[in-house]
């Protein structure tokens, strides 16, 4: 059994370079540790769908030594405080459905709900607010995200989640980022090289296997035969190593998640200095949904849809109608999506990261989060003695379970819709399309709200609060009326909701406008420096 002294990452982009930088830092490449080489082709473009992230990205970027101001300046990055979902519950102009007994206050008839990244308020000594919100203590028409956090008020006011004096990756509101995917990959590449990663520009033509079925080498057109002790497949949907060479099958999810196409446009702002929303806007349409992401000088807008329910031509009409006159001179980019994942992502001396391991629609920005998770696991499970089998078993188990949990979370957005205006939405709410694991949770949550005991932290990407914000944003009818006696602190909860209402405008006033903060931080930025 040969110790692992050399890792070869095949493929660049966000997956390859983020993994390279994280492993270089974790394994001590710059200090003479494990050698890491990344080989990528100049002929293959980066696939960037969504251009968004989840708050976990802050810890990852900090750990590899990228300054926040450099990220903002060099990647046209902006702050993301959550996701606003427009028309997911019901189509525009549709009346609200009646409220069941004990349903609790919600934004009935509202055309949107908000999934904030900050957790519900839980001040010392105060009761947990969710049960009391369900019992109506927050008041008529108060959405959960509005009643239990300050973040919706901050985001609606166009404010940033932090101030210029707050430290890197810190602020009073939790947040992630929007960014230009190609620029992010370039920044990660520069940092990875500074941390000691070797870079080879070459196109892989062949993957050789040894007698045991492990990878023996990759053969490139420009650099010849490249060998290593561990190979990381970041070749995207092509999956040249884990799929083509080693035969790990992709488990399709088209019976659960229906979208398989995306049309994307880059839309300039109408005028310089236009305000930038600090959240993704996800708007439901007849056969899918559009994303709207604000960067410094443009918006990334795209339509994610299902080819079973819409032609490409009809999808383009929907996208252009959504954007309006600004789309007239623009040509959309069509992406065909392979929605699914490989249940076995580590085989012998090869592990897949990014699109080669699987792809789930970008509704809640799980893509980079899954790359982060895979990089963490490879670093912390790293089999330095060459015995890859135990590490592979644990990696495969944890990644499979994480994909399963994300599928349930994404499907929940669709399964609870009240829309009956198209076959796409009707079929999404059909119980036959809902995974059994999600159906069981929803059944439990009929009489109690989601609790942290429902979730296993190590396999969950989204915290319990995210499930709560989406569940009740979609107006799920949890009935706590029979348990009202178990919640005797109604007066305290009412005071807490009142305090949040009073503090919300002050929180917004204390934070700078989003674009103004971006411009200030970008002006102060220095080139990224490696941290040894």
C-alpha cells in the first residue's frame, strides 16, 4: 500500500480550484506536505448556473486566506441575505386558500415569502418564537421571517448585512454572496497557486486503469502521461474519471425534480448606481422559475424549466417577458442540465467533486455548498497511508445522505404549492412525486413544527431554521391548537415579537445601503494574498 504523496485534480472551475486551495491549506502543500497538481483544458468553458452561494462559503474563503474585499472587488461579488420567492404559493392575483384551525398568522394572500439566512431570534430567557407564531401571537398577517428576524426588514430596505468597520466575513446579519462564476474561479486559482498548487494546462484524452481497476494515469494531449496517488474528478458533467473510466452511474431525479433546462442572460442595469438587491429573487412561472441575481454592473437572470412541460421556444418567451425591454438585444445561453447524483462518488483512488458527482437545480444554491462539503471531507478523511477504502465508505455515505436531504429540501418548495394553473405545478404537488422521507417529515409537522432533533447536523446543508422559513413561507398548516396548554408563555412571546417590530427600522437605519458598502469596500481592497 503506497502512501499518498501526490494528488492530481482533473478539471478547474470553482470545483477544481476551491478543492485545490482548501486541500493545499489543509494538507500543508506550501510547507512541503502533500503535492497537489491541477490539470485543466483551455478549451472547456466554465459552467456557471445561478452565481449564488450559502453562508458556509464565508468560512471556506476565510480558511484559504481570501480577503473579503478582494472577493467583492475581483468577482463583482455582492452580499446575499437570503432568497425571495415570488408566486410560489399561488399564481399572481389568485385568492388565498382558507386557513385551517390553529394555522397561525401568516402573510395570507402575499405574493412572496422570504428565506433569510439569519436564524429566528432566540434571546436569553425568551421563549422559542415559532410555536407562538403558529398560535397567532405575532399578529394577523405577519410572516414568520418578518416576525422572528430583523433580516427581512433590512433586506427590503436595500441595506447591506454589515458595516464597513465589521471584520472580514462578520456582520450583524448572516449572509452569503452573489458573484461572477468565472471571476471566482480565477481568484481561487490565483490563491491555490500561491498556496503551492502546481498548474498544468492540458486536455485529457485518455484515462488509464491498472490491474485492480484503479486509475493508473491520465493521458493529456499537451503534457503527456500524468500520474498521482489520488485523483480528484472535477471534469463537470463529462465525469471523465468517475463516470466514463470507473463506471459509477448517475442516479436520475427526474421523477422528483422536473427541471432539466436553463436559459440565462446577463442584463445590464438601466442606469449607473442602480440599487442592488441583497437577495436572490426566485419567481415561479408556468414550467419552472427564474432567478434574478444582482452583481456590480449587471444582473444575472435565467429561467430554469422542464422540457417535459415547455419547449425551448416557449421558455425563451417566458424569460423575455419576465425581463422586459432590456432583453431585446440579448441572446440567451441554453444549458442542458443533468439533474441527479452518483451514490458512489469515491472509488478506489478516485473521488468526484462538483458536477461530476451530481447536480441539483440552483434553487437554494447547493452547488458550491456540496463542493465545500466534498473538499472538507477529503481533507479530514485524507488517507495518507494509501488505504482509501475506509475513507471512501464514509465519504460515499455522508455525501449520499447530504444529497438526499437537499433533494427533500428543494422538493418541499414545490410539493406545498397551491398553484393549479399548469401541469408542471400540479404534477409537482402530486404525492407520487414526493420522496417518502419528505412525506414522513411533513406528516409529523402537521401537529408540531420542525425541531433540531429532526436533523442530523453532519449530513444537513440547511439548518432547521431554513426548513421552517420555507415550510411556513409556503403556508404549511401545522395545527398546535390541541397543544396550546403546552405553550403558557404567550405574553412573553408577544413582547418579543413587539420588540422585533420596534427594532427592525432601527436595524435598517444602522446599516449602509448595499451598493454604497460594496463601493466602499472595493475601494479599500488589496490583491489577495496567500496565508501560509
